[in-house]
C-alpha cells in the first residue's frame, strides 16, 4: 500500500472560492447569516457579514454579536484551507480561538479574512482577522486548527 499523497486535481476540478462561496454561503446557517464572498488569493479568503438588526448582541448597542462573527471566521477559514489545497475535501474545526480586540461599530458590516498558512497530512492551520474595512484596526484576531479528512471513514472496509 502506497503512502504517497494523492495526485492534484485536474485544473478543471481545482477548488475556486469565487465559484464555491455563493453555493456554500447560500445554504443552512451561513445562508441565514447572509455571508457574502469578497475576495481571495492563493491561501486566503475574505467574506462579509452584513449588519442586520436580528444579529445584534445587545439591544442598547447595535453591534453584531460575537456568535455570527465566529461563524464568519469559521467559514472563511474553511474556504482558505480548500483554496490553499486546491480541492474540496471534508474538514472539521478542532480549535478556533477568537480574541476580540474591540467592539464592532454600530450598524456596520464585519469582514473576515482567513489565511491557511500550513497544511499537513491530517491538519490545516489558519489565522485571520475580523475587521470593518481597515485590516490594521481589527475587531478580532483568530487562530485555528482544522482536521483534514482524506477519505470518507464510512468507505473503509473492516475485515
């Protein structure tokens, strides 16, 4: 049995976050949040979480709650991992640390940019920021580890 890495996906099947994000952000929790694709590079992706009144944390302060920002950064991280790998494969969030540096501005969107800076056979490492348009003045910083799942464990034959 060979332990060599799988061959890279043909160019026509390479993961493209600009094409995948509208599909992935239009469904389930991400769709309900209204996440929107904003841009990407070879190892990073940026999404937007638009302000909505039903996403605020406190009625007296019209600021996005922390939960939707965590979801924004988790999705941006996953997209960054697939972008760096050049393919879609199952991943699972093992640890996503979010350090809030300040509150977001009232009634403002938050942008999440995540970068996948390292991958191994079974893990991917990301860091990123949540900001309101000025990456030098972040709302939060994130650091995370994701498990990469190379094969569907349901397809493993036990014998």
